C-alpha cells in the first residue's frame, strides 16, 4: 500500500473514533509507529487499540490529542 493510501485509511479510522465519541486514553510510540488506546467516556473501561504507522497519521491523531487536552484545561 502506498504511504498516501495508508495515511488516508488511518485518517478515516481516527476520525471515526472521534466521531463516535472516543477520547485518547494513552499513546505508546514504537519503531513501527504508535499504538493509540481510545476510551469512550460513557463506557469506562471500554478500550479500543489502534495502530498508526505513518508519520502523517501520527501527526493527525496528535491534532486531536492537543484539542482534547485544551478542552480538559478549559482553553
């Protein structure tokens, strides 16, 4: 799969999680990308893990992570 196609698939998956109301619970960076664990605030303990392998995909979920942290701080 081309890098751009891989990123588009990751982007859609990340946006789907956000649209469903999931919040980023944790991120583990590793050599093959990052593992993002999502949690739904209405269902504590319900976790979903997503692998993000492209650099653009990692930048994309960080965009949502920054927004999430700003909301938590009331900015």
